[in-house]
């Protein structure tokens, strides 16, 4: 194999692995949402339910950006 063929094969493998990582992250996010909704609907204390609601909000609508102070 030439160097270019090795690079192409490596890039293809990287693409495949990145796609699988993205799929796993998506599956994990939905599983996390399932558990968070079970907390909100379940018999948990108010503080736990509030934390779960905030986490659901962040997952669905995005995490708030940190305010960066200009130097």
C-alpha cells in the first residue's frame, strides 16, 4: 500500500468511528431523557424533580453559554 492509500483507509476508519460515536451519544441522550422523565413523573422529592426538569430543559433547548468576561 502506498502512503496515500494508508491515509485514505485511516480517514475512512476515522469517519466510521466518528459516526458510531455520534450514534452512541444520541442513544445515550435519549436514555438519559427517559430516566429524567421517570424522575419527574415518579415519587421523588421536589428538589430532585426540579433538577431533572432543568436537565431536561438543557438537553432539549441547549445548555446556557457561560458569560465570558473580556480582558
